[in-house]
C-alpha cells in the first residue's frame, strides 16, 4: 500500500527507446526523493488477425494472443522498472500495470489514473518526425485534452538537466494553484531553481483608441492613464508573486533560488512564452492547463495548446483544475 504522503506518478510507457529515455530524464528530475511512487503503465494494442483455417479455434487463438501481449508488456515495463531503480528509487516504490487489448491507449491511461487515484500523469512526446510531434491526435495530446482535473507532464528526452523550473502565471488564483503544485510536488527535490514569469497583457483599447486624433492635453492625460494602469498591473503581479516566494520559502527553498520576472507582451502570450523557454535553458515548465486564462477551455488554438504543440527540450507540466 502506498503511504498517504507519497507523490504518485503514472508513467505511460509506449515501448519506444525515445519514451524510455524521456522517462529516465523525468526520473532524474525527481532524483534523491524518497516520497515518490511510480506506476509504469503499458497499453498493448490489439490487432487480432485470424486466418480462415483458424476461425474454428478462435478461443485458443485469443488465449495465445493475450499470452503474447503479457510477455510484450512485461518486457517493456521491466525495462522502465530497471531504469528507475538505477536512479536510486526503491523497488517497493515502483509498480507495473499492463492493459491488454487496448484500442485507445489515451483513454486507458486516464482510466488507470482514475482507478488508482493517481494525481499526476506523465506521457512521452512522440519524436519519430517533426510532423508527429505536433499531431493533434497523438496520445499525449488526447490525454491532456480529456483529463480535466489531474496534472499531466509531457516528458522530453532532450530536457537539459539544469534543475531550472519556469512557472508561467497570469492571475492570482492561477499563481496560487501552480505554486501549490510546485511546492508539494517539486519543492522537496533538492537543487532546483524557480523562475515565476508573468507576461503583461496589452493595454486595453479604451486607453489608446478614441476614434479621433488626440490633442496635446488629451495625449498627456492618456499617457498618465496608461502609466497608472501598467503600474497597477505590476503592483498586483508583484503582490501574488511575493506570496508565491513565501510559499516556496516555507519548503526550505532559499530566496536566492527564486526569481520573479514581469515581461511586456511582444508577439503574443504563447509565442512570447515559447521564446522565453527557448532562451532560458529550463528543465521543466509549469503552467495552468486552462490556457493561462481563467475559465477558458483547453481547445485547439489556446495558449496552453500552442505551448503543448511547439515546446521542445523541456518537461512540460500542465496543472489540472483540482490542484
């Protein structure tokens, strides 16, 4: 039985070498922890084909097929078990699960997480080609799309082992949710550095669009209003980032390992965030699953979905609504 204070991860294993390497890098991210529990899941997809002469013995053919599936699954999950044990995790903290006759691995991943009450799911990003990396119908995309409450990690085998974590926030409630997750799930891992990032939204049209050319007095007043608006926004962001700093500090994380940054909008929230991720050499990025905008659904075209499709060389953590 898993202790109640342990952090349980469901790691989806697809059998590819790239996914295995991604899981290894992901395990390294949480290395030197004794409160992590890993459930390794492999879904064996069934492609049963019987030749005409075998139709009379269909039951036997099915039994053989399932036996073969079990062998395939155990050979894959055992490799993952060995990798996590090599990283220093106890054998008792690693479970393996096989789902046979799987027609939809994405749905099976969600069902196992629900059955075992696992709050964080980790899936690998397929890397066979650039086109497959951004395929909307991939298993990782479907898991993120359909899981509303659990946190989903997209593991990347090329994530650099820098220990640097970016937490992208917009609103005060979202900052609290992401800080809670980072504090509870990442904070106990030694050697991590954290950067809270907020991208200032554009100035509202009411502060710059009047439908006519402003005279000198109106321009001065408008400039004053814009400056006041920006200062108030920065004050609000500073306030909830200071609260986040205090929360992480309560975990024993030194203040020198926490940075807060506020950047003006340049090209768009998603594009600016992706550009910052590429230049920051981050190992992990934590952001709200609901697209960095409160109550906005996770749909194609949302900020979170754009980051999911285009983020590279980083473990992407999309925090669910329950956290």
